[in-house]
C-alpha cells in the first residue's frame, strides 16, 4: 500500500521544528523513517505533515566529557554510533547497534527514533534502561530531563508529548555492560532481549516481554557481586514465572518467559566478564 498524501517540511533549527510541531496537531517528526515510513505505508499512521529533523545540526553529534559521560544527539545514526571513537567509551552501544537489521537501516535509523518509536522488539529501549540513560526533551516551555525508567510508557508511547522533541540521550560512565537476544534469523527482530549493566547498579532490563522494557529488580537484588554465568543463572531462576509476555507467531508466552531467563543470564555474565577500564 502507498501512504496517503502528506505535507513535508525540513527545518534547519530546533526552534523552528518545535514551532512547526506545536502549530499542527497532525504533524509528526521524521528521523530515519525506518519505522515511521513503514507504518505510513501500512496506513497505521497517517500524519498530515512530516517535520524532517535531518537538517538540524543541533540534534547530531556525540560528546564525551572528562568523567566519561556521553551525550548523544537524538539524530545520531546507528552507523555513526558504531564508528564513533567517543562512543567506544561505552562499547556496548556500538555492539548493539551493529546487531540492528542491515546496513541500510543502520545508515538511516537514529537513536532518537529507535527509542521514541518504543517498538517492544527494538534493541535500544532495554539497553537505555540498563545503562541508566537520561533523555532530554524540548518543548515550548523549555527542556526537561527524564530517566529511562520513566521514559517508556507503552507500545509506541513515550514521555515525549505532542509538540515536543527528544533532543539528546545522556549516558553515565561505565563499561561492564552486556546484551543478549534471541532473534528471528541473524541480526533480525528480537523475540526476547536483555541488557545488563554493573557499573551503576546492577541494572537489568528485558525487552519484548511487555509494552515497555521490564526492569528485573528481583534479579538485580540477587546478584550479590557474583556475575559468573552460574551465579547469573541462579539469580534468574524463577524470573519467567513473574513475567506475562505476549504470544505471537514467533513464540508462545511460556517459551518467551523461559527465553527471558536464558538471555538475561547471558547478558549479566557478559557484563561481568568485562573489566571496568
Ligand atoms: C527492515 C527493518 C528491520 C528492522 N529491524 C530492527 C531491529 O532488529 N531492531 C531495532 O531496534 N530496530 C529495527 N528496525 C527499526 C529501526 O531501528 C528504526 O530505525 C527505528 O525503530 C526508528 O528510528 P528512525 O530514526 O528510523 O525513526 P522514524 O521511523 O523516523 O521515527 C520513529 C518514531 O519516532 C518519532 N521520533 C523520531 N525522532 C524523534 C525525536 N527526536 N523526538 C520525538 N519523536 C521522534 C517519529 O515521529 C516516529 O513516531 C528495523 C527497521 C526495518 C525497516
């Protein structure tokens, strides 16, 4: 199917983009278009106008401060994250982005679009929760910062409100991170994913088991500093029973719950196998 006719504007400043969005309830931000254009073609979404963010330099770039904190512009693509010397301060970012789809999607898709879409099968929402990322959201009333724990509200819903834009993602210093998933084919869509981070936590988040990333607080509290695969397996025992994941053509609920235990243990063990420097 083809999308219905749609208006198109390409502002060159954030202020202009916010004005355009605030002035038209039916306008939507366009980032890499790798989700939005697909849902427009399926007519699941039919915005009146697209506000293309690709001309806004303020939304690009990766900065690393002296303490090791990263600030990543919302319009930074997966390929830019994979290639960035600064982003290597948190190696898991490039590693996970390299697992997303194919090179065409990685060249267009952006960190901001990935988390604003909050498709439960996307790789980055659980990773952002595990890393303890903070999202900066701009609107007519200025800027606000939202923790990843509070950012994801439902399927395709986040704390970014009408007339607002995500401008950057801030990630605290740390290196002991892990990510594991079971996907549909190599580098395909996740059936279940899990991310773990030990330097500011432990923090453990699971994807594809609900509308938003599931923070596995029970598992975190059972780790007690031992992050070997054996200890991780024992910490995740029973996790599946606390989840109520959806069933679909790829996996019934019970299987997904069991997979969640497996990938969560792997993500924790991977994080534990890494030195902090
Ligand atoms: C074939 C294929 C396979 C894929 N496989 C995977 C996969 O395995 N894992 C994965 O994680 N993803 C996958 N994706 C999705 C891909 O990662 C998308 O790039 C991502 O979901 C959306 O990012 P985008 O930059 O393309 O955003 P867009 O599609 O342009 O936008 C997505 C949504 O976010 C909103 N938005 C975008 N930027 C902002 C902003 N700065 N502020 C506020 N709202 C904003 C848009 O209005 C829209 O509602 C796949 C896509 C395709 C086409």
